[in-house]
């Protein structure tokens, strides 16, 4: 339990739109936060550029609740909560997320507890669950969230992969093509049948049918989303054996002057596995990103998704950070 004595309680203020002075303080706070330094070094991203990117997001990403934690006059903590509209609609649950949770200094646990505890979902939001993603090394923040009723649902690893110079050779009888409308149904079936490694599947409050429905809608969104490219590997009968979705991060590019991509979602039909198709799809996606001038490519997956990690190892997957994903239910 947390100590509620006045000397241990930071001062927390809830703000709407941050003032220019508050934004300046928040930028300094981002620069002080140590738990993503290695990841930024590997990506070759200056911390100042990332701080500018995150600061800009506070103004434009639809944050609804912004809590600032102070020790004396100095800003030491930041917690930003916003609704997850897409997930709320698809999972039929009112979901909010902690988009940023940053605390520095000697009293991180107290700061995080005070800031997050200051958020009252209330009847005006109808929030049923709040999700958080925290660096595994930020154990004080994790403990504070657990004190508040958050529970671990998954551990993630984030890393980078290397580019392969030659275009991959596609086996005879197979083709790798952009996903079209005719492929969506088959891709959806693959996504629902082979993907068990996601945070919602590991939260017992979500049933399997609901999670499968989320996959169906995500795949449909890929088909319509111009910012995401999806490739499928098909046989001579146009049967889809696997797919991969990937994209460019144009928002980050504005601040770094370089192109950054990510491999987001890959799946291979159960009866087509162990034939190298996952590796083929990864390499085809990397080839496409390379042609678009991409400088770095990131991948995020769960720590216990051993098959994915084995495939990613073939393209030089290098872990740069790890996160703990936690959910807090109010109902």
C-alpha cells in the first residue's frame, strides 16, 4: 500500500490543453526519462527529435486527460489518458489507454500512483477498462499501477530488423502480391485461426469470439487503409497461404528527417507452416520498405511468441526494449 502522508504525496494538477510553458516542461521531462535510451541509440534517433515528436502528439492525438505531477515547482511526472475509439467499438467495451506515463526522480512510484489515481473515469466517460504499456525496466511505475488495481496481461519485446539487399526468391508455384478485396476473407480466416499471441486473448475478461471479431475488423481495415501495405502469398489456385501488413511512420519522419517502418501483422495458414513462408513474407515486406527509402524497420511481438521470434531471428531481429502490458477494469 502507498503511504498517504502529506510529505509523500506529490502535487497533481489536471489540465486540458497544455500551455506553452507546460509543453516546454513536458519536453524536458521526456528528455530526462531513461527507459528508452538504448532503443533510440540503436534506431539512430536523437532524443531531442523524439521529445519533439512526443510533445507534438500531446497537442494533436486527442488526449482527454492530462495529469502533471510536481515535486515543489519542478515537473516530475506526466500521465496522459485518451479513449481507444477503434478498440472500444470493436471489442464492445469502453476502453481508455495511458498513452504516456513518464516519471523521473527518486519518488517514481508515488508520482505514478498519484497521477493515475487522480483520473476518475466517472459517468461522463463510461470507461470500463484502462490499458497501459510500461517499460519493463520502469519497475517503480509498474508497482504503482499494480497498487491501483492494474494487472499484467502480456510482456512484449520491441526490436529492429536488418535489410536484405537482394529481393527474395519466391518458390515456384507461388506468388507474392498486394492484398485485394478477393483475398480479405481468406486473410481474415488465417488471422483468426493462427493468432493467439495478443494481449486481448490473454485478458480473461475478453472471450475468444470477441477477439476473433477484432481480427476480422483489423484485416478489413488493412484493406481500406492507404497507410498500411498488405502482401499475401498465394498458390496457383489463388489460395492465400499467408499475409503480412506493414507501414511507414510518416509522423516520426517529420521530426527525424528519415523514414521509419514497421512490420505489424504476419500470419501463415496452419497447413502451410514450416515451409519458410513467414520468412519469405518478412523479406518481401522489407524489400518493399527498402524501395520506399526506409531507414529503419521495427517489430513488436509478445515475449512468448517463440515461433515469431525464431522467424524474426533469420532477418537479424535485435531486441531494443521490452514492455509490460497491464489492464485495469472498473466494472
